[in-house]
C-alpha cells in the first residue's frame, strides 16, 4: 500500500511540474484588461475608497480580496497575483486527481489530470491570467469533492462543506450560482434513486438544510462588509448581486430563445444564440474551437462511452455526477457575451470525460479507436500551433487573425508607459484615459477622475475633464474621440466633439509607446 501511494505521489508531482512548466513562461505576459480592472479596484480600496459606492465594480467582493492581499504586501505588480493564481492551480490539480480517482479507475484519473493540467493552460481560455474563473476553480473542485464524500458516506457535514465552497465561488463570480443549482440537482437525483427520502426523511431534511444553509453565507459576508463600508454601499452590493444572479439565469434562456419586439404589440420568439454573441468577435469563437477542439472532441466521445457502460451502482453514480456537472458547466460557459475564460468552468468535467475516452481508446485496439487517436493527435497539433502564436503576450497576429488581449503590444510596454506617467506627473495631478486601459491608472498609481476607469457617457466624462483639468489626456490606439475601446461614448454629439477638440488646444500632443498623449501646457 505504501509503495502504491508513493508511486501515485510521484505521478501527481510530475503532472504538477508539467503544468507549471507549461504555465510559468506566461508569467510576464501582457496584463489583461480584466486583471487591470480588478487590480485597480483593489488598489483604490486600499487607498480609502468604498467598494461599489466610490468605485464602479460589477464583480462580487471575494474576487477583489484575491487582488487586495498581494497588492497590500507587494505593491502594484501583477506577478504576485498571478503566482497566487498558480498556487491555487497546483492545489486544484491535486483535488481534481482525487475526484477522478474516486469516480474512475486510477489510470483514467492520470489521463484526466494530465488533460486538465494542459487544458487549464490553453491561452484562449486565459487560465494563466488571474481571472475570476481561474481563481474560483479550486472552490468548485472542493465543492464537487465534498459532495462525492457526502454521496458515499451520507454525512450532512460534507454537504454543508460542498455548498460552502460553491458559495465562495459565487462570491468570486456571480455566474457560479448556476453550479450551486447543480449541487441541488445532484442531491435530489441521488437521494431519490437511493430511496433516501422515504427511508430516512429526518436525515434527508437535515441534509437539505445543510445544503441550503451556506447560501446564507452570502448574506453573512455582506453584513461583515458593513464594518468596512457605509450602509448605502451595502445596499448597492445587495442590489447588484441580486441583479447579476437573476440575469445570469435569464441570460441562459435568452441565449436560446430571445424575445424580439416588432412594432408596439407583437413580440416574436427567435433563435438568438448567435445574436447574443455579437459582443464576441467571430475570430475568438473560432479560436475556442481550434485550441480546445481536441478536449471537446474527447469529452463527447467520453460522454458516449459513459452512457454505454453497464448499469452498476458506482457507474450510475459516476454518470450522475459527471454528466450533471458537465451539463451545468456548459450552461455557465454559454452565458451570452462570454469570452474564453468562461470556458474554464467546463474544463474540469470535460477533462474527466476526455480522460475516460482516452483510456478506452488506448485500452481497446481497433480500427475505429486508431482513427479516433489519429484525429485527436491532429486536433492537438492544431491547438499547439495556435497556442504558440499567442506567445509571449497572448496577441494573435497570424494570417487573418488580429486579436489582442490588451491595447498594449507587450508587458514591457505597459510597465514603461506606467512608469513614464508616474514619474512625470505630480502626486496631485489627475489623468483621463480614452479607452479600456485601467492598467495605466494602476501602474501609474493614479485614481480615475470618475467612478469607473472608463466612462461611456459624454456629459459625465467632459464635465469631469473640465472640473479636474487632468495633467494628461491619453487616447489609446484602438480608441478615438468617438469610441472608448469597443464601447461607444453615449451622447457624443458633433457639438460636444468640437468642444472637446477646442479644449485639446490647451494640451501638447506627443507619442509615447505608440499612444497619443496630450500633456497640459504649463
């Protein structure tokens, strides 16, 4: 037994080393817009502003804690935050292996864990970056592992832990609430199939209470925040969380069936999946398919083979857990307006199915299985080809693909520009950035002159400029006076544009790192 455990530890250690070897080269890559937004929010909280009141923020509070702690210790550097993300990733590999080993055979667990470690490093899914989805992955895995233990031992405390970990996920990203309903679905399916409801009703009710109770943790955490926030700030976060949680569920229905208003009286139900994805360029969607095709193909094969398995008690439970997990994760991934990082929710259950498929393909030699294996290798080569094109700064500049994860060309460009602004302005000087580039505010240690690091309303924006008279007006390469990044400035009339151009006459235009910088005349 000892030698077997030692061998298992060696295999797991090799997988972890492999995962880190693949991930660490991305440590100094471009700071992504969401990373910079989260980091700037955390930094502003550390400098006395109130979350959700003074600062426009649309994410739950726990996400900002992941940023706030490293920034409070190490200052405004993305590296410690990404190292924290990598540490959580290492723990997630260990928990994932435990889940896979309990559900399937040990060899399947090894295949699945290798695929999980590799897929979490596919650039288009952004797992290497400190995104909310990658930061909460460990919570989701701990939740599933705790649920598995409950299903085997029927101890309500494990169900409580499962719901608690999932609640922490919700506190990191609102969309994770869909996975909490996954737990409820698994619980009802399992207790019904095991005759749990009829045989032991008190234990069933106690378990159900333990499952629901941790969702009250959200309310408790909000009350705790009242120590640090003003009361109206608490009301804002409660309202925001309720709206985001409800809209997450309704977006699932809108993604498939949308209501399109025609005239004043008629509303037509239309298939609107593709209409919902207009926010996401088609090139990104194509990259998801190209870089993740080998995993998704294997997961579909695994789903098919799992359904063909003979009906044994353990097999039935495996089907329930894996299929329900995969299905609910797919729902989260397909929430409209989703970029690649949303698919991180899908990677763990897809890796379980993919490992199960790979095990069966390799175990049984046949012409069909050999063809499957060749196809998987081809898809893997395609994935690797496009992954290499991302290195080192995530940007794709190959053939017809021109997609960037930042307005800056590289991480060094971001640091250089932030240093330039920080060193050339005085402590009390303000700046305004046209475009979605919160990284400039964060690296230059400058608070935005509005609630948000980008503003879509022309009246509010120009009023703030005239009141604050910023030292620098910065216009990003992919922005102009008519647009803030991919978002239009609302209310920008011809008269306002002319007024703004006249205002710029009081500034001197220069070019820094390919960015237009208007500096105020002395």
